[in-house]
C-alpha cells in the first residue's frame, strides 16, 4: 500500500464511484466517495492513484501507469473520472 502525499505536478479530483467501483492492485474493488490523482512520472507515463476520500492510504488504479496520451494529461484525468463514475470495476484507460 502506498501512502504518497499529493504532489504538486498532479491533478486531483473527487468522484463518487458507480456501481461496481474501481479496481485497485492492492485491495481489489473500492467504492463510494473516492479521490483520484493522476501524476506525470519521470519516465513520461502517467500514474493513477485512488483513495477513499479523506483517507491516508493511496492505491494504484489497476492498469496504471499508462502512456501519456496524445490529447494530454488533463484529458486522461477526465477519462479516469468518467470511468470511475460509471463503476464496473473501473481500470486505467488504455
């Protein structure tokens, strides 16, 4: 389990997970009020972390890290929020 604090070079948003929640590498599916953080990694990929809102522990969204898409980091962040909002064991977009 990761307890990395938010970094300045990341986007952080809160979202309510849809039915079936979001899939994490560490603890499986999490549901409810969640916080998603996407951050640029030194290797040029984007890491996606997720937590229960106001919790201390961050988890890796299954499928993360992902390549930086052509439409940018902010667009990827929005897609992650949409997927988690839909639920169904949401994973990082490919």
